[in-house]
């Protein structure tokens, strides 16, 4: 059973746009059983679930472990898990974490919440993150070896570092221009 994959479903849900049935179908992808069975009710459940999962990431990234645990425990109560043996190709038997409800949203939330809970127990809530790039806001799981990740992607890290570099260059240029102007004022004053 790959709990990391279940935890990543929480990340994917929080970072996705699931405001409409069409967006949710696109999220699951054409040809998937979820896209074929999803309903408007699933959209509402997953939208609310994504908001509550985001709170877990925010608590974890802010170092508020107790709040992250409390939020996950509430989610575990709201989305109980029922393990199931499944297969996809021949005798490829494996375990799935499923929801006790029969809806797509129940299945998705049960797996996402369970995966995130196992991730927290295994690695700690300091391995949850919200992207440090203010323009982004995506969440991520910190898989770095030294727990130092601050961005959801290399793209956001690069964009943020380039912006900070340009801001420093502007500050140096502005300080130099002020210094030059002050020097002129001193020379011009009798």
C-alpha cells in the first residue's frame, strides 16, 4: 500500500480547481471511472474537503502540530476509511483505502485524508508546506533530505529568487543614486 501516493492525492486536490463538474472531470482525466461517475454533489464535497485539507497544510507549515493533528482527526472522522483488496491487471492484488460511501468524493477524501495522516505520523507536520512564493499558494509535501523545501516547484523557487535578486539590485541602484545626489548637494553648498 503506497501511502505517499494517497498523501499526494491530498496535494493534488488542494492545488486543483474543482469549482465545476467539468473541472472535476478534467481533474480525474478523460476515460477514468471517477470522471464518468462524478456528480455535482461530489464537486461540493471535494471543494469543502480541499479547503479543510489546505488548513492542515497551513497548520503544518506554520509549525502548529497540534492544530494539524486535530484538523486531520476531524477529517478522519468525517471520511472514515474502509480498506479493500483490489486489482487492475490480472493477479496484481493490492490494498486500496476507500471510503465507506459509494461516491467518488467519499473515495477520494478517504484516501487523501488517510494518506496525509500516515504522512504526518511518519514524517511530522513540518513536512507539509505552502509555497513561499506569494503569487502561488500551492501546497506540497517536503520530500527533501534535510526538510528545507520552501516552494512547491522549481519554477516558483526560480521566480521568487529572481524577483528577490532584482529587488536587491534596485535597492543598490537606488542607494547609489541617493548617495550621488547627496554628494552633489554637498559640493554645490558653499
